[in-house]
């Protein structure tokens, strides 16, 4: 499987496969528990627009030539780059380990995952406490940049002491995971490493099985530790059912609420801007709640959310697009997402395949996948869009600079005619 195929796997798994399976085989299951507060007629409406948007994304990417751009990068040989991979690995692992020590001190010389309360309410409060005590920016840098990048370097680019480097990188990566009671950041790192692997080597069936086994092995210790802290009445089967439903249905279940709530109540696009551009928080802009927060209230039956750890409802990206622009907003949103996918593939078409570009490309693809199953706001103004457009502009200006330099050199070149004129003068 090519890395760009992960985009369509995400769309299929989170947006297309779940609903028909539930409707045919699981009428009393978790999906219908999630959507118990919405008019069930909107499930069909939401699913119809899910199919339309998925097909439109596929067609637009083919018309833009995104797949061809991607194949150009895939066909390039893997290079070590200008920076020595061994030196780069030492620096990355050292920085990551120092951050782990910093987090360990900040948490009172303890690892949060190994110190969980048994009460569910206390567990939620503990999760909020950990998030407030740790610097989220530093933690995300460690979990999504330094940790996975050190694994990528040790797996593919270290000629000497490879096994030792892989072991140290994996252990360091596991330690990073113990500082978060939410496993999202840890899973980000795992997915980025898998994507990077597919850039270096084709992901065949046997390889996919090995990667899947490695993924399970990495997560099993986390599950065992968390399971040991659960209340006795929580059964393993119930936990498994909830986890599977969260994976298959969870990123789509809130979408029907968007169609019901905002069909006649269009929201301002300003509500999708980052919180630092307005007077507000992650849940509100200038005193008005963002659409996903309003949907979360509907999903939970308008219960009070404050203090529970629940934030906003994340769903397939067309939900937010419909909230601000209706059906036209969905179509425009699909074009905007396809344009950014094209920019990403065009950007890397002209870059060498080095450790840095492989990691960056993997991170971009992951962010696109997450944007597709969270909301259109991820493609309006976010860390992904800022880094993407900044890198795109740097690449364009760099190419223009090289063209101008080549023309200047050519104009200064001494041709035989000029040489004869110089001698004659």
C-alpha cells in the first residue's frame, strides 16, 4: 500500500464502512446509542453526503494529478541527506530523553500511566490535571516529532548498532506514552512510523501483518496497565465493544447532528478560526460556542459538559463545512481539501527522499487523515496549513531563485563569439 492510500483507508473506515454495517447487523449496537438524540432520518442524509464527498475527493485528486506527483517522490532513491543520520539520531534521542526527564520532574517524579486512580471521576480529573501540568506544546513535540523521528532513523538509516538504537528508541517512545492518559499522541507517533516505513519499503501483506503485530505489542502494555486500574465491574468484553465502536463509528456518529442542528441555522465561519485569533477558548469564540461544541451537547443530551473532560464532537470533515456553508460549503470544502493534498504532493515532487523529507511527508499525510475525520477547521488555519503553505512558498521561491541564478550564469558565460570579440578588441 502506498502512503497516500492511507487517506482513502481513513475515509473508508471512519466514514463509509461503519454505517451500513451497523444498519444491517447492529441495530441495537453502539452507533445507535451514540445517535439516540438525533432524528434517525438524518443518518441517511449524512451518509449520502459522506459518499458524495468521498467520491468528489477521489475525482478531484485524479484531476489535479496528486497521485502522479506522489509516484514521482516514491520512485526516487532513498538518500542519507546532508546531515549524518547517526549524529542526527543522537541529537534527537538526547533531546527527547531530556524532555522525558523534564516531564518526570513536572509530574512529581512519577509516570501518570503507572499512577492511575480506580474511580472513573478521579480518572477524568487526573487526566485534566496531567494535561495542565505538562506543557502540551513540548509534549506534542516529543510524542509526534522527536519520538517517531528517532524510531524512523534507527529503523532505516543507521548502518551500525542498529538493534541497540531501535531498542533505545522504542523504550524512549514507550516512556513518552506513559505521560499521557489519552493515547492519541502515542498513536500519532506509531502511525507516522508506519507511514515512513511505507515510503522506504513497500507495505506488502506480510509486512502489514508484522507492522500490525508491532503496533499491538506496543499497545498491550498500556492496555494491561490501564485494565489493572479499572473498577471490578467493568468487563473486558464491554471495554472491547466500546473501543471497536469508537474506532468504527465514533468519528462519524456526530455527523447527523450537524445536518439536523444547522440545516436552518448557519454558523459564522469565524467560529472555525483558531482560538488565539479571538477572545475565547478551544470551545468558544468571542462568547459563542463553536459548532462541534454545540453538537457535543446534543450528542450527550444537552447535559452539562464542564468538568467532565468532554470537549467538542469530532466527526467526518463535512460536518463543520455544512454548519457554516450548507451543501455548497461541503462542495467548496472538498475542493479546498483536494487542493491542499495537491499542494502537498507537488511540494515533495521536487524534494529528495531523505530522513527529514520522509518524516515530514508522513506527518503531512497523518494530519490530512486526522483532518478528514475531525473537521474542515483543520484545513483552514492550523499547524498543518501553516507549515504546508510556508514550505510550499519556500520551495516555489527556491525554484525561482535557482532559475534566475541559472539565467544570470548563462548570460555571463563566455561564448566563442564573445571570446573572438574580446581578442579582436
